[in-house]
C-alpha cells in the first residue's frame, strides 16, 4: 500500500515542473523581434526664432535591469532614491543641431559617456539649450551653446526632479535659470522604525470624500517622512557665468516660475497634513510670490487638503487654481476660482471666475471673466486681447471668448462655440509663438486682427490637416493650407508672420514621417530631415482604411492590414486579430465620424495587433467601438449590446471582403481595451480567443466612477455589475490571455484586477493564462518584457486561433453570437 502511494506522489512531484514551472523571458519569432529593435525616430524641436532644428535621438528599449533599479512609491510619485528623480523616465542619448538654411549638422558634445538626457528646453533667445543628465547617483543640469554645440555642467549641484514638470526654468533673456536642487546637507533618507509605533488610522466623521482609485499613495508615518525627505528642495538661481545663488529656505517646492520681466518668482510649496487618500498634487499647498533673490513678497493663497472634491467630470477643488503668470504682461498673476462649490452636479448659472493681480500684489484681484461652464485655459496675445476657453463634459461643449484684459469696459465676446465630439467641424487650435521673456503668446497677423488655426481636418474622406487664418472682428476664415493626397501633411510652425513659409511633417503609406519647409504660394517644398524607413523589409504589407456600418446604422472604421503578397482569391480567408478601445459619445453622428487617414505611414509598432500581420493574420486595427448615449440616456446603459454590435460589424466587414475567416478571429486590447476584450468573450460568441493587457475586470473596485462613467456604484449597481467581466466570469467560454505589469500605477487597473479575475476563471474551470511582468507599469518598457509579451501573444494566437479546431457543440445560443 505504501509503495504504490509513494510512487503516485513521486509521479505527481515529477510532473509538477511541467504543470507549474515559471517561464524565463522568451523571445518571439524573428519577424516580431525585429520590430522591437527597429531604430526609433528622433524627436524634433525648433528654436524660438525657428532658425535651428534640434534632433533628439532615442535609444532602443531599456533592459529589465534598468527597470529593476530601486523605486519608492510615494503620494502618486515613483522615485529613484539614488538619483532623486523619476524611476521610469524615458530619455535621449544624442542631440544634434541643424540650421534650417544649411545642410550642416552640429553634434552636442561635452557630455558624459552614456548620458541619459531629458527635460530639454531652449533658452528664450535661442542661443543655448538646457537639459538634465541622469547619472548613477544624481541628476545634473547641463547647458549647451547652440553655435558650437559644446555642452557643460551648469554647476556643482544635484537637481531634484522627484515632482512633476521640468525641474528648472529659464529666466528672461536666457542668461540664467531657476533650478529645483537637492539641498547639499540633506543627508541620508530616514530609516524605517524597527517596529511599528502603532496602527495606521484614518477616520471620517460624516463628510463625503469620494475619490477615484489612485495608486502609490502614502501608507504610514515612514512614508510621510520619506516623502518629506525627497521632496525637500532648495531653489537656486544659476547663471551661465557659473554663479549659483540660493533662493529662500528649503521646502517642499512643487513649482517655481519666473515672471515675464524676471523680477519675481511664482512659487508653490506643499505642506502638511499629508493624505493617505489622494496623491501629492492634492496635498495642501501655499502659493506665494518671491522676488528674484528669494524674499517673499506676497502670499496669494494657502490651499487646504483636497480630499473632498465632488465626483463627476468637471468637479474641481474650491479656492485658487490654475495659477500662472500672464504671458503678455511684466508681472501679473492670473488664476481661476469655482463659483459652484467645485461641484459639477450642482445647478449653477455661473461656474468659474478668472482673476488677475498685478505687482506689487497688494491690491484687490481684478475679475477678467465669469464663465457659465468650467474654465479650460487662456491664451494671451501681445495685441491687447486674450482667448479664454470653457468646456462642459456632460454636453461635450467647448466655447472660446475674446476678452480685452486692459479694457474692463469691453465685455467678453463669444468667438467659437462647438462640440468636442464633432471632429468634422473642429475649428482648430490657435498657433502660439515664443516671446523674448520665454512665455508663449498667440501668433497674430494682419496687424493683430487675425490668428492662425491648425487642425486635424477630419472629414468623410479621412483626416486632412489644415492651416487657417481667422479674422477676429468678422469671424471670417480663410484656408491657407490643407493636406493633399497622396500625403498626410501637418503644419508644425510658421516661419514668417504672414504664414507664407511653414514647417510641416509629411508622410505617406510608404514614406515615414519627415519634416519639410513648404512655401505656400509657390508650392516649393524642401526636405529638412530624411529619417529612413524603420523596417524596409515590411514595406510591402498591405494596408487599407475601412468604412462600414453596424446594425443600427452608426458608421464605423478600422484599418485593415494584410500580409505582403497575400491574394484572397488564391489563398482564401485568413485568421484575424481585432484590436480596439471603446469610446463614449453623446451623438451617433459624432461616433461615426472618420478620424483616420488612408495616407498615414504603414507604421508597424510592436505594441498592438499590427505586428501579427507578419505571422499571417488579417489585422483589423483600431476598430471603432463607440458607445453612444444620446439625450438623457447614459452610454453605459447599453454598453454590452453596443459592444457586441460593433464587434459583429467589423468581423462581417472582413468576411464580406473575403479576407477574414469568421471561425478564427481573436480580440485584443490594452487597459479599457482589455476590459472590452473580456466583456466580448463573456457576452458574445464571436471570437475564438482574447488577449487582455493591463485591464480592470471588477467595477466594484472602482466604485466612484471609471472611464467616462460618472455615476457611482451605489447609483447604478446594475450597470457596474453587468459591465464587470468578473461578475460574469461563469459565462466566459473562450481562452483568454491576461497580461499585466506588476507595478501598474494607472488609476483603477490595479494588478489585483487581473490576478483575481484569473483566480475566478481558474476556479470555474475556464481556459486562461496570467502573465505578470516584473517591474512594469501600465505600459511595458523593458526590452525583455516586450519581447516576452509578443511571445506569449504569438503562442496564444497560434494555439487557440490560427490552428483552432472546429467549435465543439457549435455556437453558444445563449449569447448574441452571429
């Protein structure tokens, strides 16, 4: 009896590695791996005078060793404690300067070997560049002379770059900078206590404090001490002549911006009490004006902890917000305050008021404009006017008013009023230009009576980017440029005040994006860059832009990719891979608008489904998944029905064209697309398998809203329940591959979402695989992780889709199916 039992147990033990062995990082087939290692295209930036182009070259993906560096997660920040900088920032490894009027290039030299360059900005006069260089244990500030390309370290100090934004700012004139620096006497970070001094306690006495599901929050007193340690900053004024002058006392500096005349600094500092419920940008903060030597001139506000902001899109904290310098004045602070308690659900005729206060900052604030909707930004002009925007999420309304800030007797005038969903009638965005003070103002023409507008140019024929001139007095619009076939060409910047010469970014299905100078009146075009095709071996992949309808008549679109040389009449329909992301609309007409172009470059990123065209699949990329809720109806009330209708339509279109085998189709998506994938497998019988990356599957874990859903779990429990694949896991009967970064910091998509969903599926006997990628956040960055992601996806598709046997028992008739 004992011997047979021992042999049985030994047999189970020997089989265990096959059943439960963990994978090492794997490499996908060569055609997929090549996409990961394709050389990235440089980023481009123009000097303030538009005379010099900066090419910022990027390295390939970092290694997993780089992502595995120490990391602290404090109050929504991810910090590398060795460098006092972000733990997962991208960087450049080479800078090249090119004058627009010559063919020569100047390499930026004087950098340490293997320099990791970030936060690159031009001096206001265009004569210098500033940027940070991250080393093994610190971040340094470098300055480069544009004429020679020679770079040098700006001073013997370490930059503190743990908070959001660029950690320095140029002073007007371009001869000095204000820098957030690590205090030289900061010392070592606090050690955790050997034993806790007591429990961590939070309490609420009858106050509603609903918040969305933030991650990386403070957890205990030691976290608070670490946050205080790494946020503590010393402001410095750093001259190009090598002088370094401390400004004020060290503090938790969130921002320090020079006034346009250089006499003052607008400084925001965080202070206690900290919160375990919201990130650092909602902690209490003091808003002050300092002089250029670091002396406090005025305290503008001491804002409380913002834990009790009402839910709903358009809700904001009370008190001063959006504080900034007026871009066209020497030293005037501008800000906004809510008039409705910050509550988007409250009935109110007036929502926001914009105020101004000029130096010496001791008078009463001057109202600039009162808005019936929520403030959405301001653009200043040196011609005596400004454009103030307001918007309202629930109605998708956006309005732009023209105001004359120095003429209070002239009332605001409505200039634009449109729907943010209506891309066909989007008027475009005003073009801005830099000033000598380092600010940005509206680019005007015709004596300050007209502005330039650039837009995507969405149309029934696809996007055709445009440049227009708008007369501010009459509202008349003149089209100066519009992209023409066979290219997709976007205006980037104007080279003269009349808009006669402009820099554009042009591409075609076979030509990668490059930059050109276009003479608008003569039609002459001169190339500025010649970036090569990143994967010439894939030039013959077939790409087609599809337009079709779903059952209720809503127009849909997708981009179809087919293998090079594929002939449907000769080879028959292919296994297919659909990749999508749902979006909510208040109008069916807006949902059906076309926002793609048949003239875009055939970019084969390693990220979504497109790479798998190299493996013999028909790929239906960016397939429309609109969820429409017109009038008083909420889109998510019929989320499932519309989702299935969208999916059926894209498959039927592929079948109609003879390129898709309806019995071998996979569905995939990332984030909300992963949520979509699981829902389609639960609520339809259209797909043979799914690939869901970094998704959320249990909406009770996001009870105060998610995506575009404003209602709470308690206001619409049936919607939350039906839309949660976890709650309906018993209905999922197709194989699903779940991939998730172990360090996901995206709101709502906690790694536990995938872990618990997998456990539910396993407990129910479903076919599922869970892959947790170490050190990866919401998007995956390490080369090893990306290669392994492709390997997992390729194996899943090969096993469950491409070589799938006929369905056992046919289609499940309890689902919508076909």
